[in-house]
């Protein structure tokens, strides 16, 4: 896989700020993943050769329970962003993805314990690209949303800051 942030194929340029290795910490709130607990993970975003797909890998823990996923983000036939996620518990989902102005949004459904929940994610790249704040929300009816996970990620290798000349 390529590590360059400039390898994005046309239509995927807004995903460039995600590229890299991130150390993620947060708090799972009481909700569909279980009881309240700390969340820690290492996440990587890398372009698949050719830049047509961004591969996201997560390896972490909710409290004492392991969590992992692989997500592939690309364009569908209608040239819209989508993500296909595969979790380590055998579940797979397709998400609608939007990316603009250093903000990424995912929307989709998630089946858990015989129920289908509407789920959405919003992540914002901040601090000159060196941090990512995000939250996950769920809804049973699409009108009332409840946050179930809040995180903050720090880039493992921060991007250099621009400085004004002497």
C-alpha cells in the first residue's frame, strides 16, 4: 500500500487528511456496543495502489473487549463515496460517506442483537491535520439520535506546521 497523501484518484481528494497512523482514545457511552467503558485503538488510513480506494484499519479495545475492523472507502458506479466495513464479529455493512472541509460523515444501518439501528459518524480533522475528533450516534427511528462513542485521535507522525518567515 502507498503511504503518500497525494495518491487520491479524482473524487477522493477530500479523504487525504485522514491518511496516516492515528492513536485514538475515547469513551464508549452506555449503548449498542455495551456498557460505558474507555476506548483505545490504533487506526491507519492508506491508499490502495492506484488511489481509487482508501483502506482504514482499526485495532483497539472497548474496556477489556477487543475491537477491530477493516473499511474500504471508494466511489460507487454513480461516483458517490461509499464505505464497506467488515468487523471482526462477522458483521459487514455498507455506509454512505461524505467528505468535505476536513470533515467526514458516514451514514448507514447496523444490525445488533436482532435490531436494525440507524448509525451515523462525524469526524473532523483539526489542529493543522494532527488531530481527529469524532462521535458515533445511533437512532431507532431516524429522528432522535443518541451518542454512543466519542473519540479523539492524534496523528502518530504529526504534519509539520507552517511557520512565517523570520
